[in-house]
């Protein structure tokens, strides 16, 4: 059962084992290919679809990063590909009714497989389409900016709210590190923020086990902690954009994605820090503002949630205290990599910030430190203390 901790990324495809937690874990991705110069292996992944319709989706930025090369490799090899480059304007692509509608309307009858070229948004859109149409999909990763390549949820924007829809795992995940290492530094910092967010997410998961009896897996936790440590240990190297550090980040994000895939939920990688991020994002989109990258917001939210754990320390069992990070520790990590640290860094105003602490636990039904603070009647006091720190 602990063999999963010894496997390389590429050996984790179709993993299946009985775990000490009492469950049998499976990872339903047929091919997991990460490495330098692996993009041409897309033809091998899709060999059974040589004479069938392939639908490739990307946006303005991801088409330039990898979509153009992917399309050429496939068409040169004789594959039938319809390419849909969704217009993302000058900012990041928002997975709302317009973008998702475009994706569905361009889907041709008798399409047999979907190829999505991108990172968070395009992966979420493709996995949602895959689940709704029963058409398998492959993701060609373009940036180590988030960990959702192997998760079964698809967060999309509907009527201004971020809703996580049921989705399918990809048939294959292909990440060419020659492409991913050249992603903008801001996206690397977003990936770093998403990894650092696991520090509070794991503490939240343990808290929920203690408070509600929720299922908890030590093996999956160890897998995620192993991924976090490798990235934290190379923080200064990542700030200098050293190639090994970038590869460790890619590996960590993929590993946490595998962890989610193994148990079928995002619990090992998403806690109250993600709820704050989603709350801010929905508010920004509602007012027509650029919502900032997911991982950047998660990074900013993580020391805030760490401080809430500290404020609630007297209410916490020892098992949670041992897992929770300190606020200062997390802020120092973000500063060392050059990432935004405070809510004011991304123009979150005072009213939105205060409201997000008070209402953050309502974003989704997932027990977290925010729920405990609400239950104990301390959330208003904590929200005011945090707000005063950043805005006075």
C-alpha cells in the first residue's frame, strides 16, 4: 500500500492498491506522461483514433504555447483534427456560459475524442464536456499553475457564481516540461501558491476528521506532504527560475492531482484557503474585474487561514495543531518566491475581504476551520482582527 509513495510520476497511471485507510484506491488515467520533449507522444496516446474525429480546444495564449505544435504533430501524422481557439481577449479565459457555450457549439457530430491544450480553465472545461458528452479527453498541459489536471471536479462560472460540477478524469495527461518551464513567471508563482495551499488544506482535512468523522487517509496525506516538501525546499531556486525547481513544481502539482484522483475528491488539496479564493473570484467576476490567477489567490489566502488556525488554537485537537502551518512561515515562503502576499496586493478591498471571512464557509459544503470559528462564535472577532491588520 505504501508503494505509491515510491513510484515516479509516469508510473502512477492506472495505479490500484489496498490502503491502510481501509479503502481500495484506483487512479483511472490510462497514460501519465511528464518529461522533456514528450509532446510528440500525443500520436501514440491517440493511436486508436487515427481515422476518427478529434476536437482540439485551446485559447489565444495556449494555442501559441503548445496548441499550434500539437495541431501540426497530429495533422502531419494523418489525424483528423478540428481546432477551436476560444477567444480569451487580453486576460485569462473565464469558464463562463459564453466560453463553455462556444466549446459545445463548435463540437462536431461523431467526435470521438477531445484534446484540450491549456492549464486550469481549459482542463476544467474539457473534463466537464467529457462527462456530459461521454467523449474521452486528453489534456496537454501548458503551465505548472494549478493541480487540477487529475481531479474529478470542474469549477465553472454560472450566473456569476463558481460552481464545481461533476466531471471525468482525462484519458491521458501529457506535460512536456520544455513547454511548461517557459510559462510566465506569474503562472509559476500561481502554481507555487496552489502547492503552499495544501499546508492548510491538509490541516482542514484532519480537523474535519476530528470534528465530523470525515474519512481521512494517512497515505494520501503523506503523498501530498512529500510533494510540498520538495517544492518548499527549492523555493529560492524557483525564484531564480532554475530548471530543476520548475520541474519539482510541475511534479508536485501533478502528484497532488494524483492524490485527488486516487480518492475521487479534492479534499487533500483544497480547504478553506480555496473557499476564500473562490469567494474573491466570484466577486471580481460579478463586477467585471480581472479575477487574478487561481493559485495566486490561494497563496494569499493560505497565511490568512493559517492565522485563523492560530486564533482558534485553544479549540483544536493536538493532531490538528501538529499539522497547521504558522502565518509567518507561509508569508515568508511567498515573499521568497516573489509572489503576492496580502489581499491588498491584488486589489481586494476592505469590505470584500471582511465579508469573505464571515461568509467564506458558505462557498461549498466542506468542513473547515471557518466552520469551527462560526460554530464557536468567534468568526466576527477574527474577521475584524484580520481586516484591521491589512486595511488600517
